[in-house]
C-alpha cells in the first residue's frame, strides 16, 4: 500500500487545467493520509462547489459534495454524529470565505474537531476569474478590470479569534511545509485551518502577468519565507503554523485511539 492507493488514478487525467495547483494539494494530502493510516473506514471528506470540490471524486474515500458554501456545517454534523471519524474539508477560498463566510465564523467559534484545507488561489477560478474575497487590492480580474478595490479577508485573523484553533500558511510550491501543516492539522484536537496559496494560471495568473504556472511557482519560491520559531502571528508572505492553546494533539482514528473534541 502507498499514498497512490488513496487516489483514483484510473480517472486521470483530471478535469483541472494544466498547471493547476489542486493536484499538488491532493498528492500531499494522500501522502499524509497514508502516513497516518487513514482510509475509508475512519475518514470522510467534505468538499464544496468550485474547482477544489472535485477532489473528493479523485480520492478513495467516502465524500460529501455539498451545496455552495455549506462544507463546514455538513462537516460539523458528521463530526457530531460520528466523533470517531476524521473529518477533512477541502474547499476553495471563495466557497469558504464568501458564501460560506458566516459558517466559517461560527465553525471557528464552536471549535469542532475538523480539518479544513483551503485552496487559496485568490480568485473565482471555476466561473472565469472574477474578484473573490481573498483577491489582493489592485488585482485586475474579469469583474475588476481597473483593479480590485477592497482589502482581502484576513483568514488568519478570523481563525485566531478562537484561542484554541490552529492556523497554518503554506503554498503549493513548499511541498514539505505543506505536508507538515496538513499532518499537524489532522492531529489537532479542535478546529484546524490550512491556508494554501495555489496558482490558477488560466483564470488569474496570465491576467496578472505570469506566462506559465511554473513562473507562479517560482514567484512563491521567491516571495514566501518561513516565519521565525515561536511566531504567534504570520506576516504577509510568511509560512508557518500558529497553534492555539489546546492541551495536546489528538490521535487520528487510523493511528490508534478515537479522537476527542476541542473546547471552545
């Protein structure tokens, strides 16, 4: 058995555009699941509308493909009824923080034992490249040809309103840090959010001046730096993990004892 057994490779090639970062996230998630002994008997995935939501169809796990913006309440329901399961949400920045923004606020507040992987490509990719809640100020998009006007939502700030929550920032270029962040998020005994900067070359990258996905990856390599040890807040373009005050990490269901719940 290997991480490749977690992926339905017989369905390849995927529907994602060439150069999309979602496949890199899926591969690292599969590797972590293999390391932790997670399988369809102890883990369920919840995905949302958008390009990222297709990931559930390519992995060997039971998954729920939810309505737009509703990944978190569905994940919370599963975690409440089946607390022995590992519940992993994989969704995009638009799905989680726009139409799903109110659910995000209250999931953070309630601190359920779920892991959220956010494919943050700073755009509405599936619908053609409109300004989204995480689009940086000044970015030219289909719906903001003169440049995005409003400041992007502060995902780190939202997550850290709960002193017990877990927030990690990484990129699809930084495979090692991404894998470590996903692993520690799954082991966290409460709400865990991994914010993964990812390239959407077709509906964002080319419009802002990148000729290829490789150029976007090299930009991440150049611009992102690891935060100092013990950092309690990550600056813009810093990689790292900010952990809350939970007493001790949980044990993923596949690795031994059943999981506990974090306290809000």
